[in-house]
């Protein structure tokens, strides 16, 4: 048996910290059940991030279909900043108190993964970025991780089921195991070329048995113009100066007329590697750096009880509007009753927290993963990391 929750456990409120269950028992016993508003905010972001990408809202919507509450929320894929509420729930507290753990869990990890993917894609520019990290995480959550890697900006994902969920073809090259089974990179590549359909690009893994430079020459001469790219997955224990290795491979391929053969790299790639490697690299496979992204530390806090603004220390009481300027992208948080206003630049401010759910009904269409990805890339284009 896998050590995972059944979806019914989440819907039934069993995936909750025990103190919420005990609080509910006390509230019921004492007949206390106020109408409250609670907001989801992150007061800070990990690793010095200036912004983050909201993700996980599709799964949140699935849970909200079972709750008698009213919700305002940002669209999935929206870029937000610290202290901006991304979602607000209104309802009788007993109706949703045991769901705080699950709701936070659905948002925190998904948002971290989507944000990390957005950062890698921004650093990579026009170069392909593929999510390769499912093997580092529990297989049950692989589709969740890769969906959010994709909506954050990755061009594709490696796992078959994940690709089905996002509506795209899975992306991959070849494993070291295939080469070891054949005993030769060239023979494995010839078999790949003979067996697999032509629509699959011929990408040779060149760091299994021989020096990368010579293996690149070998596969290029064996496949000729059918070779699309070579992939270097050289482990850090043998990498040395990775830039120089890539430079050497590029030189030898170009010298022999294989200028169109692209360079694909993977294996422990970090954000700081991309500015160094970009001049030589055409595509990246990013694994653990994305799937093991730091979570965004959202909190759910009551900030209104029976219409009265109230919050714990360190929080701003009262229901709020989050406004963003359409012209200069400036952000503003104002009390709910504040009327719309112009930005300091003269641009029109728009509300980011919009009606999302009411008594089990989802009020806005959920965007496709492809549409969310496009929305994310458009927003982050002008942002600094």
C-alpha cells in the first residue's frame, strides 16, 4: 500500500492538523459558529524571490465544490507579491475550519514549483526547458509537480501521465541504461533511429562510456543529418568545467559540419548555471531544482468576524482589495470598501481578487494549462529576478 491520502480523505476533512478537529469539537459543543472571512497570504517569499506565481487553484476549486463558502481569488498563474492576499474565504467557520491544512498544502507546494519553473524559463530565454524531476519525488504527486512546472514556464514534461494531464506530448531523450544494454552509444542510437517513429527527435546521450567530445563525433557520423541534438548529463563528480566541455563538443561538431546539431544539458542544473551556459546550450532538462522547489509559506488568517475587522498580531484586519495597474504594473492593497482609483502613473487599477466560488459552484471557467502558461510568461517577461 502506498502511503498517500485518498482524495476522499481530503474531501472528508481527514487531512487536517488535529488542533482544527479539536477546535471544531469545542465550537460545536459551545454553539459558537460565527461568519468569518479568512485570507491566504505569504508575508515573505523564499530565497529572496521578489515575486511568485500562484498555482494549485484547480485543485482548490475541486475541494471548494464540497464547501458551503464564498471565495474571492486571483486567477491561477497570477504573479503576486508578499502581503498580497491571493484568496479570501467567507463562511461559517465550522464549515471550513478543518480544511485549512489541505487548502494551504494545495497552494504552497504548487506555487513554489510554478515560481521556480518561471524563474528557470526566464533565465533560459528562448531555449527549451523540460521538467525532468519526477524521479526525485513521490510518484503519486508527479503529475501535480509537472503540471505546475509546465504552467510556470517549462516547455514540456517527461512523465507520460503528467503530459496527458496538461494535454501535451511527453518529452524525453534516452536513458543511460539503454546504452549500457547495447554496450555502445552508437549502437543504442542506431537502434533508437530504426525502431522509433520519425516524429521523435533523435537526441543522443553522450556521457555514458566515452569522452563527450568523441562520443558526439561518433553519433553525428553514424546518424548524419538525422541527429537532432546531443545531451550531456555529465554528473558533477566528473564534470570539471562544464562550460569548457560544452565548448569543446560544439567546436568539434561545427568543425565537421554539424552546426545544426543542438546541445541539450541536464544533471543538477541550478539557476546560477544558466547565465554561464546559455551561450552554448540550446535546451535544458531541469530536475530537482524545480520539483524540490521551496514552498511558498502561505498562511490562512481570519481577518473579519461577523463583519467586524479583527486579526491576530502581525496581520492586517479587514477584507481587502488587491489592485494592479494595467499600465505600469504597480500594486496596491486597500480596504474592501475603498472605491477604485487611478494609479500614480495615470493608469487604470484592476482588481485581482475576483469572485471564484459560492456554495459549491465555481464561478469562473478554469483555464487550460497551456493558457495559464501563456499568462504566466506574459507577466514575467518584464520582471526582474
